[in-house]
């Protein structure tokens, strides 16, 4: 395994572990008051585009990390939408 692969796999683990605590907390508490919709939307879209790039280039660490990040962003985004637009009306 070369250094670029090691860096890629390390980045994959760190990215997923970075999103995981917020996702777990949001699922457990259903609290999204402190989450900025614009920021989280841009982060989710960025992760989605990086996943597309990973698929197009065959960069599997990039693809896997960003599929996980996009999924976690979508979960948080869905709960945020529910809380902001449906629950409070």
C-alpha cells in the first residue's frame, strides 16, 4: 500500500467519524435547533459531489467516505426539515 492510499483511507475514517457523533446525537435527541441549514446543506452537497468525483475517477476511499457523509447529512437534513417546517406549525 502506498502513501496516497494510506492518506485516503485515513481521511475516509476521519470524515466518517467526524459526521457520526452529530448524526447519532440528532437521531437520539431529535434536536436540530443549533444546526445551520445553509451550512449543513452545502456540506452535504459537497460530500455528494465528492462521491460523484470518487465514482468517476475510481477513487474508492473518496467514494466510500462521501457516500457515508452524504447519507449522514441527508438524515440530519431530513430531521431538520421536519423540525423546522412540520413539527413547529
